[in-house]
């Protein structure tokens, strides 16, 4: 009898494309108790916060793999296994010889001086040359290298600020970032640069060993004011400098499992399973004593359990018109590294990917706020979601294909995406994001909703991909103008790499393309994203700005009308 009703409902559903209560895949197939078991394990202290590349990451991956094996999924990682490994640089450390002597007096590393994170390793000996502020800007008739004679030595001493400090209103402002100064010094023959700051109103450069940058070609160190005043005396100053730096890399692992239904297209269902560990590499919002274990029950044991639950439900599905690829990403908290690696080194043909469903924090449903379903602007076939309703869940829709989690990596390879998110909360990125605070019943309902959506989409063939506007990220500085690019936040080289270009905006009109590296905007030398943001802040509507990009080996000069 039950079956007859279901067949009848099925016909009605097909005929009228009714999506609610057409729960054909598996009514009440998601068990809140199973979710609870998975999440309690994944967010337990014994996994130490699942930091990328850690033993806790390994234990979590092992748990997920055992689940996939038990439901008969095929491994789709490297070399016939479930894991896909990737390397990422998380900073630098001293390695080898590090010393500095000034007129034969030894300076102490880290207390008297330190290397900057883009310094090359190497050693140099010679006489110090004073290159003032290290500004080379013919446009404003400023050249601090004019009086320098390279025969007298090529180790340059440079003030970190400008003749009138670090004010954004200073005419020197576009020339102040360190990397631009170093590039000018190198062009003028420097073999090493020693930075100092004797201006009371300017800030010392920070020692940032937690971020790896591609090194410039010469050693660059900063000497603090007291050491400078103590040792850098006399007319001739002899320097012996040795800098030894090494990048710190870790290896993270995505877990990838496949359900082959013999279909032409494949749906990706994913969520990251890494979290912040003991805050070894930053990202914690915890204030106060110690670095407790960041258990990440909501972020994102909830999504990880969600992928396992959907895999279990969909592995029993008959006559599906898609194959399913279940991916648990690592490296998300370090900057979407695992998903980006997968998108660039996919273990299936990416042209067969139909759409991607992502879950990041789906465990704290709150009936007042509801949740968010993001990415619906990425395909017209998602339009039915605009009118879809549910008795028990409410949500608001997000159009954008980009946001601070893994679906962005798939949007960038032109795959339609949907993202599920129950919202941020007071325990976000804190050691208190624990399993006892989750709403398991609602998470199960969210997953059942996802199953209904997947079921509806199974009847729509291959979806059409559409571009969306960039997401309005909250908390970012506001600018008077917009260039219309998606910056590559993980790029480690000189310049700003463009990860995507929005249609119809300034960058697209100027001819900027995905993959271009912006190295100059107006007077600003764009050494990194921070200088790019400064440059953007100086532009007003109606300005025409010359932008120089590197495209492969070529440099292109483009004109951007804001
Ligand atoms: Zn997350």
C-alpha cells in the first residue's frame, strides 16, 4: 500500500515538478543519531582540532574512509586510494647561517635585527651605502639613488617610511611598500638591503614568519632603532651579513570517494573536514589564556558528517542520472587550499562535473534566523529554489558563486554551486565550538532537503553555468570604485594574481584576464594584495588609470576607466 502511494506521488511529482513532499530518494533517511555519533567523534579532543597535515587530520580522514568503504564507494584519490595529498607553504624559519656584523660588532638576530619574509638567503660583505628612503620615482622627480656610486659598495641602507612619514596623502605614498623599494634598490645595483625606521610616527615592519612569500633576489633585513643608533656609527661602515631562511611546508589530504552510476555527468558533494587545531597557524578568534583545542564541531564536523550521510543515502539510489563524487577537503582554514588543489588536479574529467553542493557549518540551525543557501545565481536550473518552501526550515538565498569556503574553487572552474550554511555564532573559530551545542534534528532536515534538491536536479540533465556578481564580503574596507576582479589570495609571488574577472565591470572592459598578474596601477607598484587595496583606495569614480599586467612572459599596458 505504501509503495502504491509512493508511485502515485512520483507520477504527480514528475508531472508538476512539485518539489516539496516529493521525498522520493529516501523519506526520513537521515538519522540525527548517526550525525551525532560522527560529529562527536570528529570534534573530540583526541583529534586535536583536525589541523591540516596533523595526526588529527589523519584520524579524521581514516574515520571517513572507513564509512565510505562500508557503503561500497570507490576510492578516487591518488594511486587508487581515497586520499589526495597536496603540499602548502605555511611560513618560513631560520635555517643555516644567520649573522650580521657592523664594523666587526655582532648584532643579535631577532633582538637587534630580523629578516623580512621575502628576503633571499645568502651572504654579502661590503661597505654600507645610504640610499635615503629608497624611492625611485621620476614621475615626482625623486631619486634616492642619484648620488650612489656602486663602486663604493652595494649594501644599501634604506628608511622604511618617506620624507613626510606614512600618510596616505603624501605624494610618496605609492612608493612606500617594501617590495617596491627593494625592486628599485635591485635595479640600482643592491646586493642586500638594510631597512631602518628612525621616524617616531612611522611603524616598524612586522616580523611575519607565518606567511611564505616568493623571495626577492637579495637578502633584506630590518635593524631596530636602538641597534642602529648603537652600531651604525662612523664614516665608513663595514657590513657582514648572512641570511638563511627555509620555507615550512605541510602536506594535507583530501578524501575522495566515487559512486559510479554509469552516467555522463557527476555531482560533487563536499565539505571541509580540517579545522584550526591548537591555532598553530592562526585563524582563532579566541581571546585570553592559552590555545585550547579548537574542536570545530559546527565548523566543519557538521558538514563532514553531512557528506557521509548523503553518501550513505545516495549509495542506495536506483536509476540516478548522475554519478556522485564525495569529497572531504583539507586545508580550507588555511585558504581553501584542498579544494583549490582538487579543482586544479581533479581525479575526474572536470568537463563532466554537473554541479557542486558544499556544506560549511550546517549544525547550528536557529529557527529565528533560518539558514542560507548560496550560489543559486550560478545556474538558471537552480531557479526553482526561489519559490521552494518547506514546512519546517526557512532560508534566505545568496546569488554569488564565491564566498569564504570551498564552493568558490568550483565556481572558478565554471561549475554551478550551492552552499548550505546555518550562520555564524559566538563560538565560531573558538575552542568552544563543541558538539553539545549542535541541533542534530535540524541538520538531518537540512540534509533531507538537500536530497530532495538533488533528486529534482537529477531530472534536469547537465546544468548551465552562469557567472554571478562578486560576493559582498562583510568587514572589508569600502572603496569608491570597484575593479571587478577576484584576487588570488594564496598567490605567493610578486604582484596580484587575478583568479577571475567579473563580466561588464572595469577590469573586463580594460581587457584584464584570469591569470594576469597586476604589477602596477597608476603610480603604485603592486607588490601584493595590500598595496593593491591601497591603490584602489586612492582612485575615484571617473579616473582613468594605467594598469600593467604580466600575462605569461609578456607585460601588457591596459587602460582602466573607473
Ligand atoms: Zn569552515
